[in-house]
C-alpha cells in the first residue's frame, strides 16, 4: 500500500465522528444522524452471534476495527486482540483507549487487502461492517491466508440483489456513491460456492432481507434472494486459494431500476 491510497482521505476525514454518532444511537429504531434511516447494529446483536458460534481460543484479528468498539466483546471471551484499520485517525483513537490494555497485541494501520502478518498467524478473524468497503476478492484471500486451518472467520457484507422496494437500501447505495464512500456489493451465492469449493466450512449464516433487519436481528438462515445483508461464519479449511472477483460497485437492484 502506498501512503497516497486515495481511500485514506475518506476514512481519515469526518468518518470517525460520523461512525461514532451512528454507533451511539445503535440498536433497533430510526436514526437521527441520517434522518429516517434504520439504526445500525449494536453490541447486543454481535454478542448474540458470538455466543452462538464462539471463537477458537487464542488470537483474533479485527479488520476495520475503528476505535475498538468491539474489543470489550472479544476481551470478555479471553481473546488476544490485534486491531487493524486503513485509517490513521481510527487507529489513533484506538490507541488512546486501548494501547495499555493487556489483551491488545497490536494496533496496526493497513488496508484489508494487504495484511502485514505471516500466514496462519491468527485463530480468529472478524471483519464486521467493513467488507463492503474493501476490494473483496483481495481482502478475503488475505483473511484466508492469515487465519490458521480450523480458525474462525466472521464476515458481514451487502448482497448485490435486494428488494426493489427497499427504498432505504437504495437511498443508502446512492448516498454512499455521492459521498465517494467505497461500496461493493457481493454476489453472495458465488462467495458461498467459492468458500465451499476451497474446503472452508460454513458454520453460521444469517441473511437480512431489508435495511434495518440486521440491527433488529431479524434474520433468515437460508440464502433466499433477494436480501440486503449477510453475516457469515466460516471455519478455515486445510488450504486456501486466491478468491476470484465476487463483488461489484453497483448492486443489480440499482442497475435494474
Ligand atoms: C463502518 S466502520 C466499522 C467499524 C467497526 N468494525 C464497527 O463495526 O464498529 C468501517 C471501518 O472500516 C475501515 N476500513 C474501510 N476500508 C478499509 C480497508 N480497505 N481496510 C481496512 N479498514 C478499512 C474504516 O476506516 C472504518 O474504521
């Protein structure tokens, strides 16, 4: 990665304050920060998922950790945490709160697509509310490289086909593009097929039909199109290969309008 990665300006700019306000009002309900938009997911949603699927004992890498709002959840599960984010501003904020904490092994500025860690160095990886901002084929290939066989991966993302009448999802897609927010939509069926072909086990799957369903944890556990978001939990297989392109900058729903 070069220092002039054009994505950094966006994540180093006002995004930190924006995401702090969104997290502060997390939970079911309607946002005041983005008038009328559903609120984002709160800790109770993730606690529920982590309780259900668990972690491997040992080390966890959180990709796109921001200021470490999830760290207390990992700490409560006795994990040794490394946080990574593309944004110096986010990692700066994480250092202020967490640098001295015994559970923290590292706080690193780097993009998801180039993880500065040896192969198979983590027992777990979490990438929550971040994969949609990354070049997903490159990021997922890196995730599979740094997690050991048998290790656990939690990923969330946006599906490339959501309901045509999900006006909040459509408004969010259009709004993100206007702000130059990096935004990729996954061909989730293809993602599941690639992971299965490579021998990774799907441990948990949650699909959220409409924008806002994730925050309310209103989920379906079979991939029935259309849906807006997904949360997937995998166990890494014995080996991995490069992940092919599985995402696009525009959803099919937007293109079909
Ligand atoms: C929506 S926030 C989510 C933060 C955190 N996971 C949470 O749920 O609170 C997205 C985070 O991903 C980071 N990010 C965006 N693109 C990234 C990339 N390509 N590599 C690493 N981090 C990235 C941003 O800087 C930001 O902190």
